[in-house]
C-alpha cells in the first residue's frame, strides 16, 4: 500500500469526558467491534471479574478510575484506528491536556443523567481553542436521564458547540426501545442483554412505514416521527466540511455499557473523521505527507511492565515514516539515536513494529533520554509547540521515610517527574525537594508507585505556596540580583533547570511584581 494510502486510512483520536461518564467502557466496546478483544470488562461491574483492558496500572484497578492515558489500536473496516483513552479525573487533567496535542479529533462522552459537567467544559474549551474536530456521544440511555432536546441545548450553551444529531433515541431509561440512526436511516432495537456481544440492526428507509408501529409500539413510533421532524426543523443538516473545521459537532446517542449505539458512532466516525493532520512547529508548518520523518514525545510512562523496570516514551508521528533500527536526530540533545524495538499498542499487548506512519503512536524504550515535548526528526531541527507545564495547585515537601533507600527514592522521583505525573522543585537555599501537583490524588499515586515500583517509602509535609511562577529576567540586572537576595527562601529550580519563584500568597505575588517590574513571572513553563 502506498505511503499516501497508509496515511489516509489512519484515524487518531482521544476520548474525553468528566469521570464516570463511561469513557473507558466506550473504549472497550470500540475494541470489541475491532475484534481486538473477545469480551469487554466493565470498570465497575463486579459480576465480571475481568477489569477494563485499558486500565493497566494497579491503582486504577483498585479505584476503578483511569489515571494515565492509555494508547490502543485496532483495525476496523480496513481503517487503522488509534485511540487515546484519557483520565477524566481532574487531578490528572495535565496528562489529558498533553494528550490533546497528539490527537487529530476527539469524541466527547456525556452522561445522559448528569449532562455537561465541569471537567468536560474545561477539556472542550482546549479542543475549541485548538480547533480539534469533535463528535459528541451521549451515553447511558438505558438509565433515566434528561430529555434529548434539553441535553442538546445544554451542549450548545455550556460547551459553545453547534450540534447536529446523527442518531436519536427512542424512549429512555425504562422505556428505552432503541436508536434511530439518522446518518444511515436505520433502526437499532434495544434488547438490553448484549453487554458482551454485538447487536443486530433493522434497516428502515421510511419511518412512515406502519411496520415500525408494530415493532416499537404506536406511542413510541408517533413520538419518534415527531422528534425527527423537530430535529430536521431545528438543527442544521450535517456538513463534513464544517465538522472538520470544528464549526459543527455531530451527536450520537447510546449506551456503551450495553454496547448500544456504539457501532453507529464508529461507522460514521471512520467515514468523517480526519486522517492525520499537519502540525505547526516553531519553525514551520509540517505536513503529514512529507517524506521526512518527524514526531514528538507527548507522554512518558515508567514501569509499564512491573517485571522489567522499563520506561516508554510515547511518540506521535507527524510526518514521514518511522523505521526500526534507523538513526533519528534527538533535537534537544543534538545526537542521533536508533531504536531496535519500537512498540505499537494493542490494549495490554505490545508488538514490535518495523514501520509506522503519520498518525501512529509508537512507544520507544527510554533510558532517560526523553522529556515530554522532545522532538525526533530525520535531521531537521524542529520544535513542536504546545506541551507546557502548568503552575501546580498543591505543594508538599517530600521526605525519605527509609534512609537505606535514598537512592531508590531519588531514582523513583526522577522517573515519575519525567513522566509528567507531577512537578519537582528543588529549593535553592537548602536543596529540599518539593512536589507540586494539579490535584491531591496524585500524592497518593506517587506514594503508591514509589513503594510498589521502586521499593522506596516517602512521607509528605505541607508547604504553603499559592503559585509557582517561572522567572524570566536578565541575570546581570541589579534589580534581579536584589530579587534573588530578598526572595532566596522562595526560589527553586525545576527539572529543566529553570528558576521558579514560589509565592506564598496572592498578596506577596502582587507586591513582588510591583517591586521588581523587570522580573517577569509566568504561570506556565512555555515562554521561550
């Protein structure tokens, strides 16, 4: 197959939502259609003892939530689909923001009963800002929830989207009968007993057909006809161009847990979703169809396999092909590296691949060469933008609880920070280490992983900081020297050796900005 055809058959997307809207369950069902797994294990369903395929970290299995983005790939109708399942929990939002730099489109999952929730709003805002095409999937229709039209209004108002329904529910909750597929003009009837299997559909070209009344009942049939008439009158008809420009968002209804409405979503998705897109580097726009390879690291994951202490750097391929055993330039280090066993992902299984194309995600074994945001190329010096560190919201000193294991603790902290789980600040005054996180739950994850993966124990103590600000200033400037002298107990160095000012309150931050106007303070680390 030619290079262009390989690009055209790829679809790389992320699934985003508020926790518990059913994101991981939807991922599983998509894999089921791709024949990638034989049965799906619901994250919270205790009857099935198999836990979800995409949650491979022990702590996720215990809590039933996703804390790391997982990468899954499968083939469906000759399209190669790469899914990035992201954590919904807000304490892990940074991982999700970074993942959004690596996707070409997004599926937003919304819970029918809860409607649009706060985490969904934040993530959709990032997608809107980056003009990422979105499809909305309204989930859990087998439970009682809000009226379909009210939900569509809520999505438009709260998320600022322009929606057009491509499927529509027949009843809801106890009365849920099925889904009418507007995109393909057929009906999928709900029997409620196919959690592990795949449903049959009935084709209905004409909804006026009287047979419909006998299948779903006269009342439901009349209601469906009225609803579809309303949909036609109120919403714009679907336009692929507008969807790709992120100006219009198609909506599907279904129940991922019962494997219902998922096929409709997937069939439409592979038709309309964009193949790998061009990406802006600091130097120029890089097109997917260029022959020269380039890609960037958007995630690092340590200890994917507890038996081997390995680290994998996840690389999104932007252009050209990535070949095994071929040397590529690591732009930040300015040195060539080659990789003998690049991995492609298939749920928990990894396979070694010889060649990968734009849109693919490759896992490279890393001995500490990579940081998030690093670029690999055929030789051109490119820097891909858009993977910043944000100012954390929580700060704690980290202390070693077992003096015999200092080495393991340092190694563990180092690797977990490279992974982007949290940020590490080292105080200039006394070298004490401070960990900053977006959410408090990350401290538990760090403690748990240090103990179970590195055999090191740690304790925390509070460190009252309001904000971490990255400092930009002229080193020779007298004002900067005074700033360093006066504020020395609040100054630290981050992992990239950048100077950070840890302000203890909003007031002291404002006073500092007034007193030292030539010292610029930034709330994200990307300001070069």
